[in-house]
C-alpha cells in the first residue's frame, strides 16, 4: 500500500511555488516558475489495485493570485478499506505572491491510531514548526516524534499538498524552456524527504477507455530523515508517473506506479467541492 500512503504526500497540488532541496541539512531556496492564477479546482479520484477499488480521494485547490488554499480527503474502500481503515483530511494555506507557506494540517485515523499533525511555516527564517497530537499518547511521546527532524532539515521546505501543485507549475515551466528536472524539499510534520520530478513532454495515453494527449512527469521520492527503518523500505525510491491534461490547466488525469501499486484516475470535476458517491 506504499503508493496509497504516499499519495497524500505528493498528490496534493496547490498552484503555489516550491523550494529546491539538497539531501543534506538546510534546503536551498529555489525560484518557482510563474503560474497563471487559478481560482478554484475540485476533483475526485478513484484508486484501483489489482482490479479492486482501493480508495477514493478528493482534491480542491484555490488560488486568487494573493493567497492559496488546498484541501485533500482520502478514504480507503472495499476489502482494502476494511483492512486499513484509513481516513485522512489535509489542508494547506499560504501566500501566493510573494510565495510564503502558512500552515498545513492533517487529521487521520486508521486501525491503529488517531492523530493530528499541524505545521506552521515562519515567515522570517523559513522554518517549519510541527505540533503532533495522538489520541491515547502522552505529550512526551509526541514531542519525541516532533524532534526527529531537527531545524536545519525543516527550513525552507513545503508541505505535501503544496508539493504536488508545484509539480504542475514545473511542467508549465518546462514547456516554456525551463529545466526538465527539479527537486522539492518536503516536510509533513514528522518526516523530511526529497521529491524529484522529471518532465517527459507530450504523449498519447488511454485513460478509462478514452484516448488523451497528456504531459508525463515521473516523480521519485527519497527519504531524508525522520523515517523508521521499516518505513524506509516502503518509501525508498517510490516512483510513479503523473499524466497531466494538455488543455493549459495541467489537471492530473492519472497516476501510475512504476512497479507494484494502485492506479489512480480522475473520475470527476465538480463546480464545488466533490463528494464521494454513497458517503453521507
């Protein structure tokens, strides 16, 4: 289930700028490609693994050129849902121009725990400050989790939702003569990792039985710090291809793992935040 767990980390796009990253201590700030103003986008995706409907997720982005706000919801489905019982809600907000991430929050439950992770991004020194609250855990336990990523590794970083949106921006920039490769420094409140992107340009692809012209970006995850050894096995060099629309909006139409994992398809665009069919 590594790609399903990885999705909240990179598949939440907010048309907001990103920072470059190194694999060492402090990440170096990079200039973000220019972005057209996108008012609102609401999308619903379904994930299938081995023919089984494994999860549903919703993504909304909003950017008026001054501020951005993005939200993400994921819930596992069917047999996989019965086993994992994963439900996750995340939001990210900040300034669009000049870019400044503001705050990130994720609330999730699974068959083992219920947890809230908040991250605030300081405007003065670019440092991300986490706060973790786990149901049934002591504050000392959560403080220990917060301390696993020291300040140099969470300076000039972005949250997972903003990271996904930044990939859309880099695709647009690549088409306008910018670099075909980029690296984002991402911090989710507990873990710091690099997300490497490589833009391959336009191609044709059959998605849900229809032929589409798409732009393909390959995304590779590299854990940096804050990971358990068992998690490193799941996260090391997780790779998948993201296929974006060529209509100028750079909407993600499909995510496909390179190797084992679920295929995730855009199944609906909505005029307001989407809802999962059958959900109250």
